[in-house]
């Protein structure tokens, strides 16, 4: 990789991470930009992480389950969050998701006892938006958070 090419790749990777609304793996980033050397992509991401730290930026690149996400540092989120637009989750769905994340794995039957029969509708919403996953467990389902949950809320899991 030539020096000029490396500088361009660094800018391209940073731009790709900026416009992406999800965490991406080294392979996803490399393939989307046509960079064949995934080890180069990985080292450029590491350099970008250090750049953001050195600049004491309001942004940071975090690793979540082997994927990378460019996000706002936690200490600035409260001030800028309202600019982000409407959330992807309804308020009742968010309440159920919070309960699941704190108590996972949770049985679906337990959620229905706590939140009522409307919980089925919100569980479906959370499953469709891939914030949770479920597996059959006897006559009910065992529910836990999915990788998108950590990505969306910028949690290092």
C-alpha cells in the first residue's frame, strides 16, 4: 500500500464509518470500499482510534463484538441526543427492552405477567427491529438482547 493510497484509505474508512448507522466489521468496511487487505483496514482503524483520542474529540470509535462504530462520546450524548431524531423503538418497547437488558435471559411469560398482554406486540417490534433474539424454551420463549442492542446504545459488550 503506497503512502498516498494509505492516506486516502484512512479518509475513506473514516467517511464510511461516519455515514454508517451500524457497527461494521473490518471485512465489511474493506469490501464496501474495495480494500483487499483487511489487515490494512484493521491498522487504519487502530490509527483512527488513536487520532480521535489524541485530538480529545467529542467522537470516538468503539469496538462492539468485533465490529467498529464511530459514535459520540458518552459525556456529550445528553447534550446532542435530541438532535438525532426520533428513536427506532416505541416507549413501551423501550421499557421492555430495558427490563430484558437488566434481567436477561428473560422468559416471555414473565414479561407478559409484568407488562400485560400488550407485551406480545412490543416483543414482536423488538424482534423485527433485531434488538432482541428469542429461543423456544418449553412452552414459552427465552429472550435476550441481540448484538444490535449493544450497537444502538454504544455499549462495549
